[in-house]
């Protein structure tokens, strides 16, 4: 569930599905994004991190390298949505280091 199931050629160029972005460093497991290479993805999380952004301001990630699970819940249908996944991952990475 938490391993990439997309072919390498699909991840060569960035693309979006709803609010989720995929591409270099980011693959897709069953029902969620998977970080294959944090540096290529530009994310301050560990390899194997599994995450998703929900519709009305819900998001989560599980980082097995840092032994961390994060769940964020707000009510917001703003367009474009704020990058809460990225902002909280950066904040948590700063708190861990």
C-alpha cells in the first residue's frame, strides 16, 4: 500500500491529480502518494513517506524513517487551496532537527 506502483516513465515529468502532485521523487501507492526520493521531490520527509491531501482541508502523512504520523484537519474550500501539507512538513522537519 505504501510503495510506488507507477512506472518510471510516468514520473519523469510532473503532473497533478486534483490537489496532489506527482513526478520526480513522488510516486503513487494504493490510495496515496509515496515519497521515493525526498531530494528530488523537494520535501523534508523520509523515503517511504506516505501522504494525501483531502478535499476540504484534510491532510495526513506517515513518515516511517522519522517514526512520525501527522493528521491535519480544518474546514476550507478555498481556491487555490493553501499548501498545508508542505507547510506542516517543513514545520515538523524543523522541530525534529
